[in-house]
């Protein structure tokens, strides 16, 4: 009966409480003694108490003579005192032991040696001083840095590079540190292939490479634990059962079953834990990561980790990770991320009743941090690798209004975000190339680009959510690019228009062009399916312009209403057979070995407000596109011209 | 001739420019191919470009039926459509391959199966749907996450745990990463002993344990490099010369000579580099770290690193470290620390003409970050291990006024500083014990204590620079502790007075009490030297009170004017023979195996302003001192009573 109570969905807080309550002694886990010099990054399990003082003797802190200070009392310019070297005063170098009976050092610069004998070897020479020394001047006293028996670091202290210095100087050559918790990771699922298998055999449709094991293993390492990976287990409950039983009876401190943590008929994580031990949490009101499972087998924590990559990461960071930190004697909240205030670039909807973890890109624009939402799909690991931060929307909140200030947890450091050029607008492959090339001009400066079409880019400039817009908007009236649109949509804005490349636009068709498509005309054939770009995209404007020239209408083209957001996804649609043709650039066709029928050469420009133009990061960008290296790499892509690359004009509209 | 120009002292900026100019190609250093799964934390030397799409097929994103969406067009509650399973519609589970000819999934919850056949195995059963599906609904399209040929990460990207997921999912199983630069560390100096030697043989006066090698090695690791340590070389120029020559001709990318970088007669780093190669920088206007030396031997950078531990760290972080980062393809400024605004608790003097690196403790008090200066000595590694931050005072600035807002670079994370209880005032060994014990109550909460005497503690409360003052101020009028002082010096302040311990004060004398000292009376003997505590210390107030009772004056006691700031340093003064007796607590005497003659039992209290009393970290502290564990450990120190520990009264003065 009691068990069923746990099987309701739990909030993150409630589920976490249950988890910690089940392992109240987690922080009492083992310790081991190691050499201090091997302890970088480890956590002290016992306080480190000095065994030696540092310095362990009274040491001269200057070159000069050591003396008993009271012999110098009364010395002045008028009445200098004369000291006899070897009797009253002793030549000494920095770091050397103060002779018995001395308690001060007078610097060599302040001495007047009367007998001309060599420093350091003289006995009986006379030295004149003309000011008194006070006791302990220029002396590093025994224990000045560390006193033996003193606490150097309390338990729980994390050993840094500096710490090693204090431990060694204090004579603490061995330390008791927390053992690293050891995790066994068991990937399950009939669709899974190891990366080695994929490398040797390639993938068939339906195959998925197991990447979760490696991401979770790396997270374990980052949380101070160690890990081992079990071989992939297909959906066979008995084998999963054996693996979990064996792991919980051996030296592992925690077990992850990846995949099958949901409530379907082939989801074996729950029945496995149920039959070997007890399930305490099944389902948490968070997204991604809802099907999280937590239980106990042979007194060891066992997690069912959902198989979607982002869900797996959230499950780790909200549950398994904090428990590992506690096992390591650390604050379970130790890995909590820094938060900053951000402004959503557009309204964000959210589901009531679950806590959402929205991945966002963040740009520092005009002193505000603008957050642009990445796709929500838990299956897309790139929504995490491209994210600068995470906005958490609590269960009772239904959404966030545009420009409502909210907190974002930072994934990338703030300094890196400040050094990022935010480019919004039309997509072009040369932007990827630019992102790769820019770090050769100045490491640290990065590019973050979002693909919303040319018009979306101009709107982003207007809404002050980006630094640069990528645009190739044709004016059908005069054949010019971008200028008339800027005048119309960015009134009053001083912007620079910089040519990035000239590029060919055309029809992307299957390799070998099986349908023998020669131009836009052929799209009228009803057996052909077209894939379009979204409204506002420069390519769409171009298509519509060309169709008009040809006297065609959208109704003439089957699939005109199917929209994709980038050149590459148009190419993928053709490659996969979803469409027979799409409008796009040569580079996208070439990248996927598709055929390309040129239709037009157009100008792809960068639109940059004047107030950003002179900032360092934009100058680094402009410098980069003018390099021969960049132009050469653009040329190698094919379908581009770089004759006007870098040419800039200032528009004041 | 040209060389001498370089030998003038240089500013940090100028010296750094010279260093980078000497190695313009540092960032072009080697790369190596490794398995992606081993690449956590490494830096990409080449862009990572997707070899596979993820997903690599159109996949169902829900359990249900796959169909061609157009078969569902027009379906409604009034006019449902009937699909034949196996012909029009196909049962499918999440993640599975979409059958040929289908482009949408309808969730199982929205279906009405007319013939009662088992899911998944039925052929020819009828399924009723009553709303249309739109194309690609509930389908994860091929390439939705990653499109083959797309840039996954640009060169210079640092591989995180998340990155591993994108690399593996994108079929990038091997990556080209920057080689780790390899550093040879050569410790030099006749006074140096290895820690292993010290462990086996102990130390004689004049011996110094080599800790710098380990600190610098750990710093190399933290900067992404690897290191090896040479055996200690005594002050023998030929051997140092051989070691540097050999290292620069082998596979090392950089060499450190620790010690002997100054201009004295036994400072061999400069002559060694001079004769093997060229010296470019000798002396930088920074403190600590002034005697930094930089040169080139066999086209490899060689640094002369000053031997004082803090100087060595500054030299690394300002010079060798940034060059290592550049060699690793990173921004040389990548390790620059976050800065915050801090308020110095008192005026800070500074030397014109050098850039000073002042180590400070930082406390978050009343919404301001108060910075208290630690000792300046470059020989004290604890000034770094205890520091929360560093205030850099530029060469042209002579000092910082009290309460002048300045920037501090953070050594500890801001969150840790926020969680720190700042205790200022009298020192007691039970504070160390409390610092060790508190993390058992709640990991993350830490204590930072500064020792300025009881009166200094009350002044810190008044100046709002601490949360808690440790105080044992006796009122000679009524024999009470602290209360009358609080009324006098903290008027209008609501504070809590919490007893930490009762403790014995007495005379600390040499082991075996060779001078047969029985009490304060004996201090009148002129052959005895006393060591005193500083004015304002509770122990000093107690001494003066007792002397008055005995009818004695300061003039009766030789050494009354010699002051120390803690009980332990008084004990060290006695241990080292600098003094015959000092006033202090039993624990300090016991710790150094000295004798103790009890004089008095006094109350050692914590003074806590009411506005802090109810904060979480103070409550954690109060909870900790009430635990039996804490009281037991205090008892074990000896000389303490804990009967009233934790008793609190509120004073409104």
C-alpha cells in the first residue's frame, strides 16, 4: 500500500526530499589516505593540522647583518654605533637562520663597513650604523606563515593548487580525502548501438548510437565521481536484472539504468527495481526528464534515467548529481549555476503543472541580456550544446511575456557570453565557417547564430535582440538587396551594410536529377513535391519574385505550403525523399551530394547597427571576413563569390 | 647593446607584450587525434563536422499509428475516417522508423480501434480517427537534431560533457585536439628539501621544503598543461645549466627555473639563460613577483620564477600561465577572474611604481562586500589559501582610502563568499574547531575568522565589517564579561551575546617550567622576558586587571612592550625561546607541549547583531555549537568548560 503513494508524480522538491531521506548517511561515505601532492581537486575527509611550522626557524628577510636590536639603540647620524662583525653583528643572507642571540637584521644598504674586508667571510671587521633597529625587523619569525598544530584546512575543504603549498609547507604530507563515489552506467534499448559498432558498420535506419552513457559518465567525473559503463543491454529484463543485482552487491555506490524508465510495456527499469528492491519515485513533474525513476536495491541508490539526451542530463543534474555531491561530503547544491536576469526575445508559452527547463541562447545587447528560446525537443542534444543558459519555468506559471525579466541559469560563463556576437536572420553556411575562423583572429570571441530568415533578422535589429542580421532581401522593383527593406523596416536607425558573400541560389534536387528538372517551370508538374522556405526568408522572397516573372502562382506548385527554416533542412528534405526539389544554395546541395540547378546570383549581407560597428568584437568579425584565409575557405565551398566581401556602406534612414 | 634595454624593469603589460612577441606562433602548436569519448576538457584543433545526421531516419515521436497525413484530411467527429491497419496505417512505437509512404503519427490516445485485435500485430483491423493529422506531426524528422556535414563545434571549442553527446550523435568519433603543452619544473636552492626527505628525516633550522614545484605543477594542470618535476638542484650553476639545456632540446614546451631569479651573487637563473640563449625580461614592476625572469633557449620559453611562494604564483598567473593558454589555442585571458566591487575595511597603503597584488578576505555584510587585507608577505602561502580575492593596486596609485569602492578579483566563488560567516575579534582555538565542525551541520557554510583582539571585534561590529565578534572583555568594576563594553561601544545596537566556551587563561612557560614560575608575581624577576598581547586584546585587559590587583606596573615586567596577535604566536614565542612566559590559554600551551600555570577562568562569547542572528548561516553556526559532538571536541582540547555553551541573551543598548 505504502508503495503506491510513491508512484504518483512528484514535484522536483518532493522527489529530492524522498531521495535524500532514503540515504541520510550519504555524507558519511568512505575516506582514503593519499599523498598530499596527489590531492588536487579532492575533498578533505579530516581536518588538515600543521605538523611543522613555516618557517621552522627565525629567518633573515633581507641581506645584511643580524644583531641583537638593543645593541643598536641610540644610534644616530651624529652618534653612530660601531659593531664588531662576528661578535656583535653577523653577515647574513635572505632566508638564512638568525644566529643565536640575534633578533633583527639591518639591510646591507644601510651599513657602512669601516674595514675593507669581503662580505660574509670577515671576522672582526667594524660596521658603522647610524639608526637603531627595532626588535624583529627584517626577520621572518618562526611560525609566521604556519604554526605547528594549527588548523590549515577544515574537513570539506577542496584542495586547490594553492592548498598544496600550505599542506606541504605545514608538513602535512598525507591527507585523508573522501573516496570518489563509483557509478555503474547500464545503457538499455534494442535500438542502441555502440559508437565503435557505428564506426565499423555504419548505421541502419532505426539504429541509435548510445551517447547517453558517455555524457552521463562525463557528468559523473565533473561531479567528482568515477564511472564504468556496462555493455549495452537490449530490451531483455532478465539481463538488466542480473546486471543491477550484481552491481548493487559489488563496490559500486550508485547505478544508472538508461532507457526504459517510462511506463510502457517494454519499459523494464521499474519492474527490475521493484523486484530487486523498492521504487520510491516514478515520474517527476519536470520537462524534460519526467520519466525519472529512483529506487533502492541492496541499500544502493538505483536511478532509471530517461533515454532522450536532454532528459537524461536534467535527471542527472536534478537528482543523481546532487546525491553524488552529498556522498562526496559537499553541499548538494554546490553545482548550482550562477543566474542572471534575462529578457526573452519573444513570448514563451509553458505548460501548467510541470517545471520546464527551457534552453536559451543569450546575447548581451545594449546592456541587456536577450534570451532566445531553442527548440524544446528533449531528443536534441544540440539544444544543450548551443545553449548559453536555462530558464526554469515553475509548474504554476503558464508562460513568460515578451520582455518580462526572468532568471536564467548560466551554462556558459558570463564573460564568454559578453564576447559573443549574436547574429540573427538568414542562414548561410559561410556563417559556420566564420564561427570557426573567428577564433584565429582572437580566441575567445565567438559567434552565436539563429536562423529566422532575413526579415526576422531585420526585426531582431529593430527589437534590439541581436548585433548583426544576415540578410539577402531582393527588392523586385530595382533589383537591389536589403537597402529598401532597411529604409522601410528600420526607420531612424544608422546601420552598416557589409557584404559577406555573393552566392548562387537555385533548385536542390536529388543526386543525378532523376526527375530531369531544368528550372522553376518544371515545378508545375503535379507529380513533383516542392519544399519551401518560411515566409520572410530571403530565398522565399526570391522564389516569389521569380515565380511572378514566370507568371506562376503558389497554387501551381505542390508542397509550396511545406516550410523549412534553413538551407540544410531543405537539402535534407530532398535527400530523404520527402521532397523532389527545394530552393536553396549550392553549398547545401554539395554538402549532401545532391544536384543543383542555378537560378540566380544574389548578395548576402550583414546588417550592423552603427552603435555596435565600432565595438571590439564586431571589428574582430570584420577583420576575419577580410582575411585571405576566410575567402579561400569560402571559395572551397563552391557557389560563392568573394569579390565584394567586406565592402561596407553606412545607411542613415 | 640591445639586450640591456630589456633588462630594465618592465610594467606587467610591457613585459607580457615582449613575451608574446617572442612567441608569435605559440597558438600554432601541435594537435593530436583522440577518441571523442576521451576528449572531455580538451580544446578542438580542427572544427568538428557531423558525419551522420541525428536522427538518421524519420522516427515516430509518439506511440500510435503512422500514416500519410492526406488520408486523414477531412476527418471530424461527424464524419470520422476509417483506416485499415497494415494498409493505410501502421502501428508504431516512439523512436521507431516511419514506414515508407507515411509522414505523420496519430497518438494512440486519439484512436478508436474498431476490431478488437492486439496492438502491433494486427493486419486488416479498422481504426477510426475523427480529426485530421497535419504532415510531419509527431515525427522526429531525419536531421532534426544534427544534419550530416553541418558544423557541430568550431575549432577552439572546449569539449564539455554535453559536447560528447553531440559529437557521438553526429558520428564524430575521433577529434583533433590541441596537444597539452608540457612543462619541466626545476626547483633550485641549497636550502631546499623534498617533502619525502622532510617526511623521513625531519627538518633542521635553515631547511625549507620545496612546495613551489607542486603548486606550480598543479597550476600547469589547471591551465590545461602537463608537467614534470626535476630533482632539486642546489646552487650549482653547471648542473642548472645542463638541466635547462637538456630540457629545451627535448620535448618540453616550457621550462621553469624556480629560485635564484633575482640579481644576487648566488642567483643563477639569469646567467644560465644568458649563456644558453637570451634574456628578454628581468624584473617586473609588480609585488609580489618582482624578480621574474623571462628568456628563450633553443626557441623554448624559459622562466625564472621567484622562490617566495606567493611571488611564484603571481609570476605564473601573470606570465607563464597566459602563454600556456595561448599555446593551447585559448584566449590568454581565459583564466581571468571574475571581479566584484568591494569596500576595504580599513585604509590600505601602497607603494608607488609597482602594481601590488593584495590578498584580502571578503565578507558579505549588509549587502556590501567588505575586504580585509591579509599580510603582504610574499613568503606566506596562507595569505593565498585564506584569501577570497585579490585587489590589484596600479603602479600610479598610492593607496586606497577606507570605504573607497575598488574591484577585487575573486579567488573563491561568490556563492561561497555569501555562505561565509565572518568572525572578527579575539582568537580562540575553538573557532578553528567550529570551522571544521560547521560543515557537518551544513556543507557549504564556512567560517572566516580574523584575529584583531576583542576590542577590534566590537569595532568591526560597529563598522559593519563582520557578522560575529569573538570577545572576552572583562569589566574590572563588576567582574562581568563584554556587556558593559557593548553598552559603551555599540550604543543603539541590538546584539545577542552567546557564550561559546568558558576557558582558562594563564601563563604559558617552557616545557618543564625551567624558571619555576608560579604566577604573575614572578614576572618581576629581571632575568625573565615576557611576551605580551596587543592593546585591546581581552587577554591584555585581563593581564592589566590582574597586575593592578597585585600592585604591579608595566615597568615591572621586561618585554611588556613586545606584542603578539594570537595565543598561538605567544606560545611559539615561548617555544622558540624568544620569551620565558606569556599570557594565554591552556590549549595553546598544550598544542606545543609547553607548561601552563592557570590564572583565571573567563567567559569567551560571540557578539552577534540581531539583524544577522536569524539568518540561515548564523543559525547553522548556533546549531553547531550546541551539538554534543562540538562540546566533546572542545572538552578534548583541555582548559575549557562547555556548561553554558550556546546560552544567548539579547542586549538592547
